[in-house]
C-alpha cells in the first residue's frame, strides 16, 4: 500500500505543479479556469488517497465540498465566458427593438 500511495502522491504532485504553471502562464481566462478545475480535482484525489491509506472516512465531507466548489466554479466561468446567443448583436447607434425592452407599442391602441 505504501508503494501505491507514493506513486499516487508523486503523480498528483506533478499534476498540481503543472496546473499552477498553467494558471500563472495562461494565456486565456479559459485556460486558467480549466487548470484551476484540474487542480481542485487533483486536490480531491490527494485527499481521497490520504483517506484510503489512513483507512478513515472523516474526509468525505471535504471531498464533497471540493467537488461542489469545482463544479460550481467551472459552470459559472463557462456561463460567463459563453456568448449570449439569445439575442443578435445590436449596433450602438440604433435603438433596441420593442420586443427586447418588453414594450409593445403596436398594442397600445393609441
């Protein structure tokens, strides 16, 4: 069990170092986000390996919280970075159509 734990620790350490390098170097926000997500997954893996070697289950709540934080962080960045496809782009020198503002001038009856 010690050999397997050592191999897992080395691999997870290399993963952590490479993720930190990618977070620092970038070049884009999405690269940094993916690296941070992989880093959180590697940290969860390290905690899981430690729990398996130590034969205790007290770290299960930490693993659940790390998984939730990683998931919510990735989803929020993905929603922030994704283009808005619901509406076509509007030029700044044109007025917005009535259906985008919620007003319908044709139904006023005046």
